[in-house]
């Protein structure tokens, strides 16, 4: 008997994954692809969308003929800030422009000037001014700089919805893709911002992430989800399992704190300090802040390793010693490695630090993590509401196993529970869970399937 599965295509900038989940949300198959980048029509590097399209189609058609799996449904999670343009025949126009591509500063300025100025526009759209990372500005850029291309555009889709469209033909949007620093969404009024209509830019109406459309493939009916933005998808397991208010800290190169229980409007000061809002699958704002934790950690660690003549992964064997933390604080001050930079996008600059003040690598590493932990806490504070209703902090990702960081955050959050969690492929797991009822014939699966991660 074939095993019923949901297929999830988890599309990151570097890695592209296909994962199959069974009815208990266990991964029964996983494969990973890497595609060499191509160039757009200006010679700038970008994802090779044609290769991604072919891989998706080949994979789904192959699964539809599998003797081992019964493919019930498919969904897509992708990085945000990327759009696909369709002509009147429904064919893709142009490449998948890279959100790291430069945009002339005078273009966003034209929008800001007509809508309350830069600060107010960014506050209202919960989108720090980040050039092409504000994907709405990509549309404005295309319209102004490539009018011959824009004239052919009939519909505009976010990247996840385009992948779904390849199979369903549905022109749709959904809230998580709109609400990720796109400069398209008016968070005050919870609707598309008026600048789009002013520019005669018509975007599809958003639908729920639980919607899935039936498609016949090789005589088999397969349900296709709407697609979902990866950051919002990663929140789905915790929202399903945890009832009381909490914050999720996702750690890696960036440390991102997400609070789905903070409905306070974003302020100008928060925006200037690397804080913004996403939209959840429940169409509620998720106030989020970030700190360049892993990046700064790796740069400093490389110098520590060289100075103390030790292996690159020696830090993984350093156990928490509260006494060492206290000694460092008393005798070396609170900052040996960093000082404020004044640049919100980087948070802090690294000092030309002197490691001779430390008797051992362990002492130096404790101090490094002490400083990084304090900075992470500052980022965390930015998403805690004035009426603090938060009872738990969950830390996931690479630093969830760092005893020193967890200790520092616990010390700074008395009365709150700080827990390390490890959810592999949380983004894909969330993308599967949102279409669970449709995928498995209306069977309302118990959300306690995720409790094992959070208890």
C-alpha cells in the first residue's frame, strides 16, 4: 500500500529542497538541489528560474507515477522579495530579478514624497527602506526603467504563488508574501497601500494559506497550495503547538526574534533599529527584529582560533561556566570585542581587540558570547510589547545548542522560560501543515504533533 504524502519544495537562495511528509508529519524522503546562477538582462546574477521550473515539473510528474508514495498535495515555501511578471498569455516575462540588485535612490524617493515622507511611509508599510528588498519597489523600478517590458505585463505574482501557478493557473496572492518588507501593505488599515493604485498597479487579492486547488496529473488529482513565505512558514509549528504568548528566536547567520503576539504599531525608532513586521498565516502582524549574531561570531572566532592556536570547532566543546562570565564582567568590562557602530543594518562594529587580557580561549569565548548575548537581548527587547505578556522564549537554529547564550538570555528574562528547540526543516514543515486538512481529505490533524518540540 502506498504511503500518503505531502510534497514541499523549499526554495532558498542557495539550496533548493524537496521533502515528503507523511500523515504524522515525519520526513520520509528528502533531496537537495543546487543550481548555478544565471544573469538577468542587465548582467546581474540571479536564480535560474527556468531550471527551477523544470526541476519542479519533473519531480511532481515523477512522484505522480511513484510505486511507493501517493502524492496527495504539494506546496511551496520560498524566500521573499521576489516577483514574477506574466504577459496576457500567462507566460513569464524576463528573469527572476535578484533582490540584491541596486535600485536608483531617486525611484523610492518619488513614492516616499507622495505618501508622508520616507519615515512615515516605511512605518506604515512596516518596511525599512532596503531598495529591491522592498519588492514593491521592484515593480516601480521595472515600470520606470524598462517601460518596453512593463507594457507587456498583465499580472504580477510573488515567487511562491508563481510556483503554484505553474500547475494551477491561478492568479492569486497570500498574506505572508505581501507582508514581508514589500512596501506594498498598509499595516494601519490592513490592505494594499494606496500608492499601488495610484501607479495603476493591480495585484491579485490575497487568499488563505489553507486553500489548495485540485489539478489532474497522470490521471491523479493532486491538491496544490498557494505557496508561503519562508519566515512565516517557520512560525507555523510553534503557533500550532503553543497557546500562551511567546517569542521565537531563529539563530544562524542572523538572529531573528519574531513575536506573533505583539500588535503594537511599529514606530519610527523601531524601524531605525532593524525592526519590522511580517504577516502570519492568520493575517496578523508579527513584529520582528534581527541582529547579525552568526556573522559577528564567526569573524571574531576566526581571530580567537588563530591567537590561541586551536581547531576551528573547538568552541563547540566550551561548557558554560557562570564564574568565568562573572570574572570577565568584573575585570575586563562589558565590551572587549564590539562597540556601537551607528549603522542599524550592521548593529555593531568589531573592535581591534586585544586577546592578551584573557588567560585562555575559554575565557575569551565566554566574553565574546557575553557581548553577543547582550546585543541579542537588545534586539529581543524591541519586540516585547509595553504590556509584557510574554511567558516563553524559544531559541532555534545553530545557537540553540550554545549553553552560554541560553544562560545569558535566561538571566536577563527572570520569570520567563527560555528553551532550546530543534526543528529540522521548520519552514517546509509549516508549509505542509497549512494544507493538512485539504491534503488528507478533510482529516483535521491534531496540532499536538508539534508538542514534542516545545514541551
